[in-house]
């Protein structure tokens, strides 16, 4: 069986956010069921032919990310946005990517570093995921998760 390609969604605007993305990418690279060379990082693999923020860049980046979600087998989404500021709301772009992937019948794997492992989750995210890795200890299990079978992995959380 061919290893799966992954779209790694998550914010990448601060040092902490980039550290979380790098951590998850490293775990996915260790996973034998993931194609380590087919992990797409929207913040790294972005459109560079136009100035960041320009209209051309906006359209090209949006379309490239959509095409990549369509091409990849699964979306892994890091929900921690401003964790360093004790804010527990996910990044709106990441939420959108999860919804789009779910609408395209792609499996969505959620990841939360939040030390408050009982933190409530948005109902729409809770209803759309295949598996959730919740908390720093649980996240390490991504290295061994079977992306071929994509077994459901639920965590009992309140929804908002």
C-alpha cells in the first residue's frame, strides 16, 4: 500500500505556531503510513511569484491550497492558534480548511497541544473529525497512527 499524502493545516504566524507545525511534521515523517515527502505545509509551500498580501498572491495562494487539499489523502489540522496568550480558539483559516476537506470527503485529523485537555471544542469541528490527538502525550501517538485504516479516535469533550 502506498503511504498517504498529508495537508498539514495550522497557523504559522508566530514562533510558537511554527514550533507546533514542525513538531507535528516530525511525527508524521516518522510514521510509516505517511509519505514523508508529501506533507504539504501551506505556510512554507506558498506562492512566491507575487508580493505576499497582494491580490494576485491572495488568489494564487487560495487556489493552490484548495488544489492541494483536493490532491492529498488526509488533512491533519493543528487547532492551537494563540496558545501562548492563553486563547483556545482555533485559527479561522484552519477551521475553513477542515470544513472544506470534510466536504470533499477527506479524513480530518485534529491535533491540540493545549495542556487543558478538557477544553471544549466547536461542534462543527467535533462532528467532522476522524481522529483527535489531544494533549502533548497523546500527540506523540501520531507517529504510529495508521493512516491506511484511519480508525476513529474520539476524545470525550464538551462542545460549544
